[in-house]
C-alpha cells in the first residue's frame, strides 16, 4: 500500500526535528493540490535545501536520515527553479521512488492543516506554534489545535464466496470499491461498520474481523479495514443513491487482479480473491449497535 515504504523508515516524532541540511528535501505546493517536482529517467524528486536555501523552512518529518521541510509561506512561495514543474498530488499513487511519493502526500496533508493555523477559531487571537509538540496554541484562551485526522472504515461485506462491491455516486471511477464511511461522534469504529453498511445498502452484518489501517493523506483520513459477513441469507440490496450508483455481489473468481495497487480497498479485495480473509479472527463482541 502507499505507506509501505520498507526498507525506508518514516519518523514523524516532533522531538526528532532538526535543522536543514543541504541534501534535505523541501516541499512546495500550489492551490493545496499540486506539488513541485522534477522528473528524470523514470524517477522524481523534490527541491533540495541546497537549491532553495534554508530560510523560512518548517520541519515536517524524517525518512531515514533525510529531513523533509515545507517551504516558506507554508509552501506557497514558488522558488522558480528551472526543470521543476507542479503536478497533481494524485500522481503520488504511481510516482517512483515510492518513499518520496509517500512523503509528498503526507507533506500535503500537513500543509493543508498549516494553512488553517493563523488565528484562534474561538477568540480570533493570532496562534503561536507549540515548542514541544506538533500543535498551535492560542496565547489568550489556551485552546490547542492538532493536525486534522478523520477516522473512517473500509468494509468488505462477504457471503459465502461473494463480496459486495460498490461504485460511488458523483465521483470519478477508480475501479470497484467497498462500503466506506466516516466515524461519527459517540460511536466506536465497529459501530460505524454496522451503521454505514445499513445506510448504504440496507443489510445487517455479523462476524466483524479487523484487517489493518491505512493513512490516506489525500483526504486527511485514517482508514480502518474490516471484513464481515452478511447476517442471514437474503442478499437483497437497498441502495442509497446519494452515496452509491451501484452495489452488487461478485464471486471471488470474477474479481479483477488488483495486486500492487496503493489503496486499502484494493488490497482487501485482492485478499478476498485469494481466500486469505479466512485467516482473520473475529472482533470481540462484534461491536453491534441498535440499528
């Protein structure tokens, strides 16, 4: 998946921040959607500190011993480097090397948050950066704000040798999808699974099995993947057409091969195609709510 950059090691510890070195990378953005890169011989890179200078940089994170910084004015000051162009962040799904692509989308998530951190949302006072954690503090009312992160679930609903595949309404198609949705206040992620499945396709599920999580920086989201089973034998679907344009049951052998794709959805569907979802254990108490 997109965060799987082994043998490289991602380190976002605020305590490990340091000053810029000549070979460190600097991230520049345009319209909160595009990154400044240079492509050569099938690979890409960001500008280095030696090319843009060390003034006005904001420390973001480390990958191995290389630091990544956000450029002056929250990455919006174009350094005007020859050979560099702005490209849509969505290309980080396929750009190589993979660890730099991961750094790019993660940096863009941080930039989007920084762009909102000027004045306190409660009293309007200009914010101050925390000296000991990644946060901004209001010097007047002491309200603290942290980077934006939204929890959500990806749900693979199965019945015997079939999986429930969906297609989103009013969104560009990227292949088959699974049930998905954000966790609401006051509910567990297990309850989110039950609620989202009921809301989008009108069925009940059982035997929840947690798979894994994925940071999806394109939308400031932390995804949590679950497999579950249809509760009962009726496969009838009541489609929420505001969310989905299609939902249908597909047999294992009819699923397309999606190995190597960067998204959790694709990996979960590939795992089902190969029969590996059977290896997971059920979630204790199933997280059922009173829907």
